[in-house]
C-alpha cells in the first residue's frame, strides 16, 4: 500500500480544509485564509463550504467545479507565500541570535570555515578572479501564472510582511487587511491561466518582471554581502570582487523546436532587455542627482574631478544650460551629463535619433560612475561613494546594456539543413555527402580554413536556412551596436558528433560573427554542445577530445577566456534511462570531461540543464552542487532556471537574495574543497551496478507493448497542451512517439496522474539486484554508501520524497481511463509491483521506518496539501473522461475549463510541474 500522510480526505465528495503546519507562520496562514474566505463570501458564498472542506463537490456543475478548483489553486499560492515569509523570518532570527556564519549556505559560513581550514586569502582572490556563475532563465512551459497575477501575489507578500509589524494602530492594521483582501480579490477576478496561447513577447515580459521586482536591486546587494563576509573572515586583506554573478536567458533566443522564435523576435528581445536595464540606470542616476546636492561652498571639488566635469560639459553641448540649472553643484552637473547620455542611448535603442552623445557600450557608463566615485572619495566623502554610487555602478557592471546574456539555442537537425543548403549553393544541386562521412568533414574543415567571402548572398537559400543564418548575423550586429556581452553562447541541442559542432562554427563564420584576432580568425560566440541522452553523455568525452584538437576551436576557446563550456541534460537522460542511471551517467560524464580538460590544458565548465521537478534534476541547491564530481566546479557554474522555479526563487526580494547567495556560496564551497569532494571506496562500482539494473527495469517498462497508449489515456498528456503556458509545441517535429516527446510534458503528465514513475521507477529493482548478487556484504555496502556517498544519498533521499507523491489508489483510477484492459492491467501491475519493491528497498537501505522521515519540513508541507491534491486528482479523472467523451461543444468547453484548472491546481499544490 502507498505511504500516506493523512488518514483519508475530509470526505469522499469534498475538498479537505486547510491544514496549518509547522512549516509556515500560523498567524500568517490564518490571516490569508480569513482574507480568502471573505472574498469567497463576497463573490461565491457556496465556496465557503469548499474552503472549510464540507462541500459535496460531486454535485457541482462543471462551471461551479471550475470556481472551486480556482479557489483551491489560489489557496495553494497563498500557502507558498506564507511559507516563504516564514522561511525569511527563520533565517533572520538565526542571523540575529547566532550570527551570519550560522546560516547554512551563506557566504559568512563558507569563508569563516575557509579561514579556519587555513585557506590563504590569495587562494580566495584567485577563485574570485576566475569565478563565473550564471543562472539562466528559460521559457520552458512550466509556469501558468500571468505577469499581472505575479504582480498581485508580490503585493500580497509585501502586505503580509507589513501586517507582522507590531507598530500599527488598529485603524492602520485594518487598512492593511483591506488591501490584502483587495489583492486577493483582484487575483480571483483576473484568473491565473492564460486564455490564449502564450507568445514569445509575453514570455520576455514574464522574464523581465523578476528583474524589475527583485534582481536589479538584490544582486548588487548580494555582492555587498560577499564583501562583508570576506572582510569579517579576512579583516586584513582587501579583496577585489569582479561582477562574477550574472543572469543568462533563453527567452527569445531558444529556437529549438519553437518556430515562433525568429531572428526578428530575437532582435526585439535584445532591445527590450536593453531598455529594461537602461531604464533602471536612468532611475538610479536620477536618484543620485536628487541626493548628491553637495555645493562648492561647503565642499571643494577635487581637481581631477573638475577636469572630468569640464570634459563632460563640453561633450554634452549643453554646458551653460546645465551649469545654470545647478550652479555650484559640480556633482549634480556631472550626473546631468551622464543622464543625458543614458537618455540618448535609450533613444538610439528605440530607433530614435539621439539628441546628443550616447554610450556606445556599458563600459563608458561604468567608467563615468567610477570617476564619480573617485571624485567623492577625493573629497573625503568615501562613504557616499560606497553607499550611493557604487550600487549603481555595480548594477551596470552586472547587467550592462543587456540585462541578461541571451543564449541562442538550436538543434542539429536545423543547423544541418542549413549547412546542406550552403553546400548545394557552392556545389550545385547535387546531393551533399552524408553527415557522418569523411567527405562532409573535409568540406567543413576546408570551409573553416578558407577566408570568408563577404559578398556571398544567401537570397537563393531556402527560407529556413536564411532564417538560421540571419540569427547568427544578428550576433555580429548586436555585439557591435548594443553590447559585446549581449549574447552568452550558442547551445547546440542534439549534439552527436564533432561535425555537428564544427557546422555551428561554420554558420557563425558565414554569417560574419568571426573576428580577426592577431591575424587569425576566432569565433567570439561560445559554441556549447548539449549532451542530452545517456548515449550522448557517454560519447561526450571522445567528441570533446577530437573537437579541442581543431585549431579554430582552440583559438576561439583561448580568446573567450580559456574555458570550454559543455551543457549536460538532466531531463532527457532521465527520460532515456531512469532516475539512478541518469544521475550516474551525468556524474561519470562530468568526471571524464573534467579529467580530459586537465589533460589538454583546456578546463571544461558545465552548464547544468536542470528543471524544477526531481525527475528533471531539480534538487536542493547546496546538496546538488556538493554532489558534483571533484574538480568539476572550478568557479564556473551555469544552471537553467525554469518556470515555477523562477517564480519561487526570484518573485520576492528577500527570497531572491537568499537563493543567489546560496548558489554562489555553494559554488565557492565546492571549488575550495577541490579534490576533497571525492567519493568513498567502492562507490563507482556500486553505482555502476545499481544504474545498470535500474535502467534495465525502467527500459523494460518503456518497451512494454501499449505503453504509449496507456500513457496518453491514463494521463492528461494531450490536455496539458491546452494550458497555454508556453509558446513552444510539446513535440519538436510533430510526431507522436515517446522518442520525440519533450521531457517536460513527459514528467508533467506522470506527476498529474500520481504515478510519478520518472522519479523512482527501477530504483527498487536496482537495489534488490545488488543485494541479490552480493548478499549481506552488498547490503552493508549500500548502507555504508548511503551514509558516505553524496551522490547515492542525494538520489535515495529524492526517491523517498518522490514516493510520497505517489498514490496508487488514485493512479489506479487514472489507469481506468485506458480502454484496453490487457494493456491497462499489464502496465499498472508492473508499476504497482515496482512501487512496493522500491519502497521496501529504499527503507531497508536508509534504515527508516517511514518514507522521508529525515525531512520533517517536507513531510509537513506535503501533509498540508495532499488531502486537497488527492481530491482534485480524483475530480480530474472524472473530468478527463467527460471531456474526452463530450460531443456538445458548449458543454465540452465548460468541462475543459474545469479540467485545466485541475491541472493547474495539482501543479501548484506540488510546487513543480515539469
């Protein structure tokens, strides 16, 4: 029987009432629940019974059920807000009572421990110099909330925080309660779900929302926290902290399987990203102008700053007008000149004619702000320079004129089509050589070696080929005209061979991206291969060895900073081989590639393509980084942040600051440990055996006849596409097979139907096989590794958590939607048996009596949600049956609305989708 955290739902026909758990502030939850209840009474009095868990929802019409599901979805969001607020309070309490070094995952803890271990400051500075951390926002379709709803939830969080302050009078507190109810009412009346298919433009607005709300302000403050922690741990050492933490993005640049991302869309995205940062700098400089009202009568202007001001005034062409506006206020005059140049830069970016000099790049603005800092310091106002000007300058250093470093992503199918078109343009209409042939490789090598013909026209190429080349051409244009760091990298999905990667280099060359560096050509845009499946991961080291022997690749890598980046995919490797095998193959690939980089003298850095759910690599940040192979993180770390993960981490400023510090501190800790991150004896042999046996069981499930039919019927796979939560199609090329189905809907649908096989299936078989073969000694080995191996411990911990989300009774109801009894019984019985075995074996190895008993906060959080999630799941089964059988279009539409809200409600309840 499945492990449950509750005896039973409140009733078989009603939602369960809210459960107040120790994971949240009880007072905050009470406030939010009462506010939601007040709104429900005002608009839908019948829903009060739903919130109290006493409604008989089996009698609800589809329209009424949709409203009930909406209110439960809102309640889950409010619970999350209360939990985030409570977590911030706990962290602040720890810092107040025990000091910053007591906070796990903090800079203070990492550097105090480093000092205690005798790590010299020179080592810390060397790591700072090479440090590059870049979380990368993607538009993968796992976030259902509209920007307008995100803004309202953000306001609810702020009002809730204000309500906890003891200073308010009863009148003031009542006013805040009214505002809280108003915001909840606005969410109620707005509706969370997109009514139309999301566009790339909306996804860009969604991504920029988090910068406007928190990241522009909090990332510079994170740098301040780092500096303070360094000065506390090493008080006698002045450190130089570069802008090592930046954000990347795929939104508007990810073309892989998304026909709506064109070169024109990417251009618009870059312009909008630039305007977001430039507008924030304009606001910052305006505020400095209002604040720095220092006059020459009270503070003499240092000669060097006077010279800089004279130059600025002369360059502006408006010297007399500026001097008249702020007579005797040198710093305000200087800032007026800076502001005019920012305004001119904005005008140029918007396609308007600038009215004066602008900033060709962010470097000019950074230098002007440094000059202002030096001027204040020379005038003995160092505190003003540090506290007022430096945060603005830091912001510009981090976000430049691009806000994010936009990655381009495309798959090898599309790049190969373009390359074949180029070959035919050169050689006539004959058939190009096979992509894996020596002749094809020779053509690539020869094309990369010869000079580019700048007069070559692409007008006669197919539309798709011209579009691909236009995207590369945009790189050259925007690096020159917008910002040299406007782009991060070109990520090549479905990389299978060295010619795949060289083909991307050739496309960059033909589009004019290449630069002449000391008489030789280099590619300034990093080309990053993405190894996704288990076969790809295994082939990765050999591919990279051959690739790094190619002269243009070596030259380009050296010019880019001497580090070659490789992206590894957690989602497709899991879909390909199951949870244990994917984690082990990812670990092995990183280990081998790290050693290869050391051998060749070209360090290899990893870009981790993780999703939000465990099945797609979503694990606790600190533990996930700690479990990486020794030496694989030398201060270079990139990771994707997707969908609901972005909302959870960055919607609120305090949480955003914590998440960024946690990520950076964890990278520091791993890098400082060096080879101290090694695994215990017998680790590799045991994981290899476990991965092989678990993968065999998982693949056996995938190969079961009728699995595709089972999956489609027993889950809302096809209905998820109706949610309008992303611009990307669910499949790359329109086929209908498991091989081309994207990993996100694969995971999403299995979590909705409560099978969740992507996070545990095959683990029990792997553990049982290991013990069957090795007996008592094997069991002792597993228990020892569970205690000592970061990798195995992380895997089994996450498996236990995932098993708590499984409910076989509910899963059986979903299986009842499968019309073929033979397929249904064969597949469900296999899942049922493997679940029982996995539960038994993980508890046997961990020594626990209940699943995830080591994680009381997780259990409490889930306990408060499961009764409602379970009931929504049962309703979803009925809604799926009704939707699929309904022939009347009006009734079908009403059922669809309730069905989509049920999908959203379950996803919000669990806190992760794909």
